[in-house]
C-alpha cells in the first residue's frame, strides 16, 4: 500500500470513529455570548425543549467558519443557527428554506427582512432590540434648560455633554467606540440619517458634512477613553461616564444592578428626524442540518410566547411576537420598554434599517463608517476629503454586492447610488 | 531495513507538517493571488491601497525594531548572570521563565490591568495624591504611550525565550577559552565581548530569528493594549479575514508577513554567519 493510501485510510478511520450525535440539537449562535447569558439560555430558555439543546455561542468569525466548513463538507452537526440579520445576510446559500414555518404572530416587516432579498424564508425572526440613551441621575442636573429628555436634539445632547464636562472637569459622555463597541450603528442608524435622512445615498452630501462636524463637536465633550469602550453598562456602573449611547442589551446591567440610579430615553433627533436602528436576531436552519424535523421543532419552540419571555429575561432582547409581559420583568426591561416605545412612536421617528443585501460585504460596509469616524474625528483629517474618499469605497461595496437601497434611502433600481 | 528506519520514524512528523502546514500554506498563497477564481494582484492592490496598511506595516517594523534589541541586551545579561551562578541557578531560571508560561493575550491583559484608566497604576498615583483624577494612558491621543505599553508587555513576556536559548548556548562554550583569556589578563567585559559572544553566535542566530519572526506576528498583546488604535499587520490580517470577510486580502497580508519574516531571517543568517570550519 502506498503511503498516501495509508494516510487516506487512516484519516477515513479517524472520521468514522468520530462520536455519533448525541440526539441533542446543536444551537450555534452569535447571540447571548456573555457566559451568564449563555447559561441563562441553556437553563431558562431551552430546557423545555424535548430532546435537549446544546446551546453554543461564538464570535461572528468562528461562527461563520464552522457553518461554511459544514456546508462545504456537505454534512454537519449544527441543527439551528442563531444570529443577527447581518450574520445571515452573508450566508443565504447555506440556509434552508423555512417558508412552511408558521410566522403568523410576527411583524410582517421583520418576516420580509428574513427573506434576505430572495424568495425563500431564510431565517425566522427570533428576538429584537434597538439602541437607547442612558443617563445617571447625576447627569440629569446638567440637562440644558428647556430640553425634554423624551425629545432631545443632537444640539441639546452636545450642550448637555459640554455642561457636564465643564462642571465636573472631565467629559462624562461616552460612546461604545472600542473594537467591540457598536459605534458604526450610531453613525449609520442614528447620527447620519438624523441629519441627512439617508444612510447611503447622501453619504457625502453637505448635510453629512454637517453631521460629522456635529460629531466632532460632540467628541470634544466625550470621554476620550471611549475608544476602549465596548459595553457602556460597565462605564455607567463605575461612574466613569454619566451619559451614554448603546444597544439595550449592553445597557441592561446598569439598570438591573442599580435600577434607581439610571434612566433610559430615546436617541436624539437631527434636522431630518429622530433616526433609530431596530436590531433583529433570527433563527435559521443550515442546509446540512442532521435532523431537519428536529430543527424545525426547535425553531417553532423559539417562537412560543413562554420561550420569548424567557429569552427576554435571559438576553434583554425583546419578543418578536405579541406577548403580554408579566409584571416581574427585570429592571432593564421596565426602564427600556417605555423609552423604546417613545422613540419608535415619536412624531419625527425615522427608522433606519440594518444594511440589507450586502452578503459577505456587511463587515466592509460597517468599516466605511468606522474608518470615516477614525479619520475625521480621531485623525482630524478634513471632512470633505474623507467623505469623498470613503464614498468611493462605499460605492465599490454596493456595486459589488448589487444591493438596492433600503430604508430610509428611497428604493433604487440596481445598486444603491452614492450621490 | 535499518537504513530506512530513520526515514520511517520521521514520516509521521513530516506527514503532519505537510498536511497541516504546507498544504494550508499553499492554499493561502494561491488565495492571495486569485480573485473570484481568476489570477490577479487585486488583493495586493486593495491591501496596499487601504489607509491603514502603511501604518500597520511601519508599526510592526518599529515594534520589532524596538523590542528585539532591548530583549537581546536583557537576555544576554540575564543569561550571563544565570550561567555564572553557583547555587540557586535552577530557581532563578524558573523565576525568569514564568512569563513564558502565560499566553500572550493574558500578558496583554495583565498590562492592561496596570495601565487602564481604572487600573493599578492610576490607583497608585491617585492613592499617593500625585494626580487628581485617573489619567487615560492608553487613549487614542497618545500613540506613544500605547507603543510604550506594548513594548513593556512584549519585553516582559518574551525575553525569557531568548534567555533560555542563550543559557543553553553559553553552557556549550568550553570553560578553557575563558580561562585562557583570563590568564592573558582579559577583563570580564573583554572576555564577554571576545570569547563568549563570538562562540555564542549559533545560539544568538537561533534566538534572534525566533524572536524577530515572533515580533512580526505580534497580535494579542497589541489587541489588548491598543485595540484598533495601534494597527499591526497581524491585527489587520485578522480584521480582513473576520470583520471585513475578505479572505483574499487577508491572505495577501499573511504573505507580506511571511515575506518580511523570510527577509529578516536571511539578513540574520548572513550577519551571524558561522563559518563551516568553526561549527562544532
């Protein structure tokens, strides 16, 4: 026998000897990564599923690599995938069609997002969240005169941050601008659309220039350690920061640990409205799922009202189906719920959806906004020149993906244009 | 059969290297020069055209250029001290080598805990009343402070690997040379320069090549202390692969790291060339 054959035989032997699936469904997810949340998913949310679930949370990179490897191999062990809209957008071909799952109780817009621009239902909405502002009680003393917490403007936010910085001797406003922070969502879904009414098309417009000038002004009164921040709840709790913007799930600990010390309120508004970005997480089934019937059962289980409430307790992500929330919900839910309602139903509310149809280019799309921020605000480069050069990059990405515009940009034939 | 035996014994290790190193390496090399299935240098163009690339490139070289000489000097000193010891040698060696047992991310986190705004250094400074409020050392405005922190962490973490190699090398130098030089009246310093260093060349070569290559691959320490504020080649590779999901450009960056590693190795081989007749 030639050595090569020997090797092949040995490898085949090894593969055949791999332990068989234990009957537990593997739930491979990018969500609920902090160990307490993972634990809560296992013990509170998934315990009731017959047959048992092995819930494993991973970073986006490893999550994607394993999925791609299983699909390339043509067989896999992942039963159900959990991830954000953006996680799924890059792997549409690896996802089985779930059109036959009953989604009657779910908001139709969210269900439509789950088709990823194609015909089949690629993922089923699982839970939702958004971003909010949070302030400690100390901060409220410096709220500019005449400003309404429920209807703040960016100018008032800047004045507020400035008042705190000048009164306390150090900036007390914080942004999650660290490597793991969600700063790009602030630029894409809040700041820019508030000033331009657009996320993509008006990227290098004069209004966008004004938005970045406002950002520079805000940054003067922002704690410079923000470039290390990931989850603003930490800095709120240590008192390093009194006023912050972040994902509801990343503010939750502050409310849960000291419910009386913090308030939640809507994101500020700009000249074009109060832009905000809803976040949608979904569950999907890879084409290589070992037991599709079991996977479908688990997906249906995730949509049951009791599961949705348990998920809210475990992850601070809100249900996607109509459920009556019990009175004993965590403090973070009680604080964020009204703020979310105030933001989404505000007269000037301007929803800016998560990027759609970008596929694997989603990361590069986000990077355009992060690079713009790093160059203009941190690097002090001229706004006009940076916007022009980053617009080139944005154009290339949208053309390569062939992605048409999404809200708040007007629908387009062909790739979304950057004027 | 005995003639073939050594080769048979080497076969598993060779097969392992071929399957798990050479083959993936070839795939990466091919990936770096293809785009959508066609041969192209587009990956390299995109890599070089990105506004962070030149910063990452020069930061990596700068870091290696600062860290390796410091480590060389420290490792030579430590190795000389350890070699000269009569008692307690093993204990000192163990203590020196402790940072080797820590992963580089953990090492980065240890130093982050010191330099953070809420870290030990700030507690100390405010405790002694030297500063009024905690200082932000690792902010984006102080790239030099970030560089300094990374250099400290790297020196602390990885000097021992050079020292271990140099201690072994010094142990191989016959005592007679040093004693002969002493008889002719050479001072300690002269003996070190004229006897120990030249005879240490082979070990120096190994230690330097190993350290320089590892310095080009620096990643976790930088990620922990500098985040995205101090771009290095390895960090950018990770970023292109996982955040930007462009494997082609990530592969191109990996090839750049390989190229400078090979270049540095060749330079070191030439500089510290050991003549054939001098090899023992």
